[in-house]
C-alpha cells in the first residue's frame, strides 16, 4: 500500500533551530565502549554483586556517556517472570480522593523500588476492561484497581496465572481478590446520628453515583440511624442518582425548595457535598450538612465531614500487592479502614424553618 503526501510546505521561523534525533544506544554499544561482553553489561544491571567493582564502574561510566537506559521490562520478559512495575486503575483524575490513594501507593512502592503506572477509567464502567487489558499487556507484577464495572470476572484468568489483583474502595465482583475498603456503613450512621442529636428529624441523603458499593453501604448506614431513632425511612428524601452527567446541584436545589424541605443533609461523597453547598447558596436558613470524604477547602468553608485517610488506603493496598507478589497463594484479605467525624460548623446547625 502506498501513501501520497500532498501540499506539505516546510517553513522556518526566524531564529528557529533544527531538531536532531540520535539513535538510542544499545547494550552492545555499552559493551563495546567499556571493553567487555554484552553478557557482562547485562550482569551489571541484573546481578551486580557477581561483577568486580572495577568492571561495574567501567560499564556504568560507558552507559552514562552513551545515555543508555536498561529496559527492565524487557529483562523481566526474557526471564519469563512479571516485572516489579505495579499498575493502578483509578477513576477521574481530578477527584482528590483518587489522587490521594495514588499518592499513598506511589510512596509505599517507592520504598521497595517498584515503579507505578497509573491509568484512568474516568469512572466509566465501559472503559474498565480495556484499561485493565492495556496494563496487563505491560506484564505488570500486580494490578490495583478501583472497580467501577459490575463484573471483574474477566480478570480471574490472569489472577490464576499469578498476577495479584487488589480492589480499592470497592470489592471486586465475581473475582477472587484482596480488598481495602472504608467503614462506609458505620461512617454514614455516625453522620446521621450526629444530625439527629442536634434535633433534626427531616434528614436527606444525596449522592451520585448511587449504585456503587460505597454508596449502597453508606445509604444503609443512613437508614440504620433513622430506624434506631424511630424515624421511618422516606424515599422522597433520598436523592440517589446514577447518571454522572445530571447536575446534582439542581436536584438538591429542588429538594430544598419543596414545602417539606429537609432541615439537614448527609452528602454521600465529596462531589455530592460540593453540589449541596452550591445549592444552598443564598438560603437564609441553610440546612445542616455533613459530607462523606474530606476535601481541600472543607475546613475553610466550615463543612463538617466524615473523614478518612486515602493516602493510608493507598499504602495498605500497595503493601497487600507486594505481599501477594511474594506469596500468591492463601486466603483473600479484606481490610476495613476507619472513618471519623470532623465537626466544623455546618453539621452543628440546629433545625430551622
């Protein structure tokens, strides 16, 4: 097959300089400059303790002059084993909860010399399997993921071949995998109970998305607290959306403008909490508000939250991955990390009409 190039015109700006690209040095190039065999160069990078200090210095000096970088992935593939690189699949990149987890993973892996590759699904279930396949094609040593799809059974074959899969924030479905989650139900119960203690009886729960594991657990915690207080669960006060394109702010505003508007709100995640804050702007008597997940400006805005440590969640998941890589067999592990209430003012407002 031939290709025609039509109408290509080269222009040079005033003062522009031509860019040149050099051929990347190979292992053989390093060996030639150092005066050793290619096998010796390979051994310097893989089993340095078996090479004399003088030879190591010559090889590394030659590599530096040639700007040579060893391909650790290719070396792992030649040995037939997985690499030390860990893959992490997260949701939308801008969510501070997700990048807090990524930071924890990176810090833990850095201490063990394991690189991290991060990929995102943008919280879209349709893209999860494609992203996972792309990372597994890199022969990662373990796969950490925040599941968004309804079924992760497509990973079972890979897990049986020895690639550990660690589910974070939400357990994997139809897959044997370790998991690191939060005390979601207990945290939401704590938030709702705190509002009940302030005298609130008309408490709403808002979230988007609603069908993920975390929200299914949190809404149950909200209902638990209402039932414990002898208050019937009213579905009209539960704003449970699953379409991320829907403006949650508008839905909350409609809820607050109703004749029987709630006097308090439990927001199921940081996104819902921000939407509630926007919907409450301009209200003379805003409802009390407690959000689930802390966020950067919550302290400045005086927002009470159910907090947790996403960095520790990432560290814990990374430790589980490293342990599984060392010993893939055994029973699965499920770790539940604690949550706690931070009182900043918004959750302590008394009920007003």
